[in-house]
C-alpha cells in the first residue's frame, strides 16, 4: 500500500501518523556503502524516467538487476540453469535492499531477510515517505 496514487487519493481519511514496514530502497538512506550507491543509481533512473518512486518499482528492482548481472557473467546465451546457479552462488551481491546472500539458509530463496526492511512514516502534507527506523525495523 506504499503507493503514491492510493495514499494521495485517501489523504483526507488517513490517520495523522501512518507507518509502513517496507523494503529498503524506497528512499535514499544516509551513509556510504554499496547499498546507498545502488539506491542512488535506482533513484536516479526513476527520476530520469520522469517517475516518482513507487512500491511497484522498488520491489522488483533488485531482482531485475540480479538477473542482468547474471547474464553479464554467464553471457546472453545463458540457460535458465546457468542463471539460477549464478544467483544461488551469490554471497555478497548488493542491491537497494542491502547485501544479498543466497547461500545463507536463513534467507532462503530471497537472499535477504528482515534486514531488507525498514519502517517508513507517510507525510500526507508533503506526499512523501521518511525512514524512521534502522534495518529490520530496529530503533536507530
């Protein structure tokens, strides 16, 4: 439900303080690192396309970039099994949600666990989201 059109439509009916657990990458995080670099690239691409970051783009970005990375390594004629093998071997691949480790059983099939989420506060006046937690929803 972190959708600008939807939240804007219901602006008059929403509570003053509205919080969402959501994926990292919806907004540029402070600090320096590979995840922040990936977020800057993502947000720049969204802006260049004349779009506003919405949940639809955030939740698919890392998956698409990971497949692109796999094809860059395995080649354009890679089989599905080669792409799958490449992805499953990734131990420190970083996207907008953070660092992925597909070898870790705790993050089975997703590559990231709870650390890929943060808590956002919706600002109806500005029509924007603000990160109000650290990764995994932990207090800052």
